[in-house]
C-alpha cells in the first residue's frame, strides 16, 4: 500500500530568496482606449451593448509576432495604470505600429466609417507610449487575515509565462524513449501551456495518428496557506487527421507554428505556437477564423509567406500538421469529431518522470509542495461486498440480493407508498425487451412478470409498478428549424421546440399523483445533422408538462455498449431522478450526530448557446435526510417556500425556469441586456442561501458547496475571504457559523473547475519502482493540529480495467505499439476544506463547557465517504452535490409565455 501521494505542485523556495525580475513595460493609454472604443462601437448594430475592445486578440498578436514579449497584464485595457506588455527589452515602434494597424483594420467597420478608422490608426501611430522599467517581485504575496496567499493579478499571468519559457529551453528526455521532446509555449486564458512540437506519429491499422505531450502551468492558492502554488499538469494533445463538418456552430482550436515576420529579430523571441479557433462563418458561408483569432491578421504583417485559410487547414489537416512553406498547423481533436487512434491521459509512471523533469527545471526558484499522508479514518462507507460471480457464486448472489432489497426500499421511500408509473417510448423491440427485463431484475420482480402487452401492472412484495409501452414515432424526429419569411433562426427554433413540446403533451395523458418516469429511446447527437434539430430537450419539456420525468437511451449503433448495459444504466439514472437513491451508512469516528442531514448548494447556469438557446440561472438546494421514512431527498422550492420531493423539484424546474438573457463571455457579443445586473444576481443568490440555511437549522446539518461553482455568486467563497468557523455574505462582516444553525458544519469542496485549481498527483514508490495510484483521505505532511484542508481521492472505476502503471505513451518506446492506444486515467483530486465545525473556540463562544469538540478530519472523512455508492462508480463529488448538479438537466430556459406572441 502506498503511504503518501505527491501533487504535481510547487511553491516558491524561501531558501532562494526573493525572485526579482526586471522588465520593460508599456501601458494601454487612455487616449488609445477612448478613440479605439469609439470606432469599434461603430461596427455594432446595437452600439450600447458592445462589450469592450477585443484586447485578447491584440495581446495574442503581440505574443505571437513581437520578439521579447513575456506576458500581457490582466485588466490593462480598462485601467491605464496597469502594465500592459511585459518585455525583456522594448519592442521597436516599427513592430508596434504594424501590429496595431493589422488589429484595428480587422474591426468590422462599415465602409462609411473607414476614414474615421484611418484617423484613429494614425493617431495611435503618433502616440505610442513610452517604455518604463519595472522591477517585479514574483514571490512575495500579501496574506489574508486568515493566512491565505493573495497574489497580485500580474503574478497569475507572469509566473506561468516565465516558467513555461524556462522549461521550453531544455529538452525532455524520458528513459527508453528514442528522441528528445522539445516544447513550444502556447498562450492560455488561465496560465500558460507547453506543447511538444513537432507532433509525434503513431501508426495503427495502417493509419497515422498525430499527438503531442502537453503541460499546463497555472498559479493557484490553497486556503490558509501563506504562499501561492504553481500547478503543472501533464497530458496528451491529440490532433485531427481528417476533415470534419463544422456547420453546427461548432468550433475547433488550431495551433499555428509560424516564423516571426521580422527576420532580423527572430533570435530574440520565445518559441511559441499561436492559438486560434476555426468554425463556420454565416457571413462567408465557409469555414473561417473565429472568435478574434490572430491567424486572420498574420498575412497583413508578413507579405512574404503564404498563410493558409481556415477552411484549407480543416480540409487538409494531415498536410498542414506536417508543414508547408515553413508554416504548420494542428487542429486539436475533440471526441465529437470521431474516434482517435491515440487515447487521452498519461499513466502514473510516465507522469512521475515528467514531474521529475519539471522539478529539476524549476530549481532553485521553486520547491515541491508538501506531500500528502493518509488520514486515519475509514476510506469507505458501509458498502455491499461484491465478490466475483466466477470465484464465489453464492457470495455474489447474496450481494445482488442485498442490492436489490436496498434499491426496493429506497424506491418505496421515495414513492411514499404510491405506485410507480412508467412509460417506455421505444424504437427497436430489442430495446423495449431489455428495458423491461432490466427493470424487473433491478427491483427483484419475478423474471416472468414482463409481458408483450402495451399496458402492464406488476405487483410484488408491496411494490406496484404500472408500465405503458408505445413506439416513439414522430416524437423522435428532428425538429423542423427551417427558415421562413419574417422568422429569425432563433424564432424558428423557439417555434419548433414549442410545437414538439405540445405534441408530446398531446400524445401522453396528464398524470395525477406523484411524478412518473418515461424512458425514451432516441437518436444520438450525431443523428441530428441540421443545426438545433435535436429533439431531446423539447421531449423532456413536453414530458415534464404531463408530470413525467425523463431518461433517454440512445438507439443502437456500432459504437454503443450492449443494450442490456445501456438499459440498466438508464433505469439507475431514472431511479435517481425519482429520489430512489440508497445512501450508504458512513464509517467515521465518534462525533457525527445520528440524525445529521446533508444540505447541498449548486448554481445551474445556462448560456445562450445551451440546449434551448436561452440563458438562465438557478440556485438548486437539496436536503438529504438518510433516516426519514419518506422522501429522503428533497429540494427547496423558492416560489412556494417549502421542501418538496426531489422528483417534484425537477418537474418544477422544467416548468418554471424562464429565459434571462446574459452576456457570459467576450465571444457572446450580441446577447440581449440581462434582466438583472451581475450584482443583483449575486444578491439574489445570497438571499436564497440565507433563506435555505434558516429553513434547515432545526437539525444537525452538514452544508456542502463547490467553490468553483458557487463563488462567482457567493463572493465570500474566494480563498482570501475564507474564515474558519464563520460564514460571510457580501453585505455584512462574517458571522459565527452558529448564527445560521447551532449544529451546522460546512465543508467546501474544490475540483479543477476547468482551470487546474487542484493539481494532478501520483503515488511514489520505494526503491525507484514505478509510481502508482492510491485512494483515501489525505492531508499535508506538515499540517498543524486542527488542520482544515484535506484531499479526497477515490478508486478508479472498475470499467477502467487493469493497465500496467509503467506503460509509456510518448515515444518511440519499447512499450509500443500498445502504449498510445491506452487510456490514462487519474482519479480526481478533490480538495475538502472544513470551513466550519464545532471546534473548541466555537463551543467556548457558545458557552458550552462540557461539549466534546469536533475533529475536522471526521467531517472531511464523512464528506469523502459520500463519494462512494453501491450502484455507481466512485462519484466526482459527494452524493448530495452530485444530485444537486444533475438537477441542471431540467433547467431548460424558454421564452416567457407573455413574449411568445
């Protein structure tokens, strides 16, 4: 058994002293911003709604072609006091002028305003600001009152860029690999990337696949730790090798390898790949550069070379990845564009070797972050032991019997003694048969209970199930979103969605009593080729209108799993929606009240490019009471101000969430004005959280939230704001946790959140053996008494199979040809911060003199164990948060009725 795990994280080494770097800096002066914004606004149909200058494009252009540029500062476009460009030496004005010109001439300005555009460009050329010299301390940070590092904004951009350039200056040599790997720096919105270039080739089944190693470098903080950390994550970047259809408003990332246009300054630049996006352009009716990509501006700066058009890169992917005329390009592969001969991820042994190379490259400035040691608490709750059927058939049969009994009991509890109503809408008889057979098996009904009749009623051991089966028919056809005179594309989609919703409601009679469940066999996403024609969400809304929850099972294809496996998974998801979820009993030390309830908070956000093409936001609050006789999983209904059964909550979410147009990102340029300002939305979410806490205060409660999901709405959850055993909202100073319940505990979870907020990891082995993986609850080896920060890691799912941990994917290597075709899975590192518990100080402040204080590790262990379940693989987050997040399936904003006519 492994005794520790090693995060791929680093912190400034105090022994190295201050890390001081001297840069030449230039600022984005106010006179530039004012004039350029005035011109840029002229290209907007609704000029009052423009979202500011596309500075991300300009910044990318400077990093791509201006020699010596190290980084660009955050917020420089709106604050003239913030340094904009950091460079090792001043960028010549003869470089700045054409870069500015190329960027500005790319603005979509009507012809009648071209002279105004030329005047602004001339003014910018004459008013290039002076370069200043600035010394930057890259190690010193100001800690928060609770001791959490709070780096300045510039460190989040500067440190990753500098370290990326440092690592790119030396090759990666792996034992047994026949060649060195060299990396190029790639700009990234959060941190920096390193991509090995040129790509490697892997030949299998007479086809060549291209891929690279990728490292992601970001600056992060950990609650109550006074220094920032650098996370270095490693993985595989796969490249597309054939053309693809991008007519569905889909885009793909493209990395360009191009030489600097200034031949006399080439040696002064950092080796980079330029990040761009390609996608369908409605205006040009072809694939084009999208989202302010830099590639479309490069021909203006370099008239000597011939640069490819976006549609050429997509159509001739294998040619351009190998290069033509000194220029090469790689399209990042995505699963929706088909399979790839190289699988994702690295295995633990190879990750540890790369991490050793990184550690060597960051010395002496950085040292490794503390390793993590096991916390002495049980690793798992009380689960049903599942011996293998081949080696222990009697034990396996007993495990199945226990699982069925637990599942039946959970269903009875969720139904509150009412019958279960089920509708099967099928397309293939084999699917119908498999669904009926699996339902009977999962609930322990006799094997001959199912029949071929369209209407069936099953009774056994106090459980009654009413089953209706019918062919899906036209309800599963693509939505008709064809354009008509006087109807916009958005209007046509709204009409098609509403028509299918009405058709579903007309086909199935309105239910009375508790919610029913419909299992619908429908085509996969690839079957609906026309844009916005997928009917799943319209069908779900129509079923919700009739009082039915819905779960989809895809029609069989060559790539789908066995129909019985898919049917079983569909039923388990359906039972979860009904609130029929078993809750394993935790195995923790004394101190957890028997009647503890779990309160989970999750904010669902739908963007304007979501399934209903409407934006919306909703706070979901779930309450799980494991020992209640009925409806153990409930949700808070803000409108009726009551706790309702989970399936009732899901139906009300589908029926009530109206569209609220929001502008989520810089690319969402034409969104309508939102109904509430961001501050008003945050105030509303915080008000709802206070209300929910008040409603749950009567029992011992464990509050669970996810930092990445909730902190944009609840700002106090940002690391520098966190305070131990207190809870804060924007309008007030943090209060004692007891103000929201005398028996309240609070565990804040954090995962990578798509921003590498938590590090990758591996378990080092003794005697230079191959590193492996380990599960359990962990804490830093130097953690002080009363530590509040823990790490939860689960087992790999059984479906992952057994793979040799020393298998290599970067080659050529002796482990080929198998290595690149193996999936490298690393169980998720989930940070658990016990923000609030009944500590000695909390008890003393409450005047309790004989109470036993909580152990934070006990509440962390309880949260960790909530990730394990008898019916599912280990969960990415604790069960209450898992169920709260899955409620987003029913948050489907639509146009309010009052605005439809």
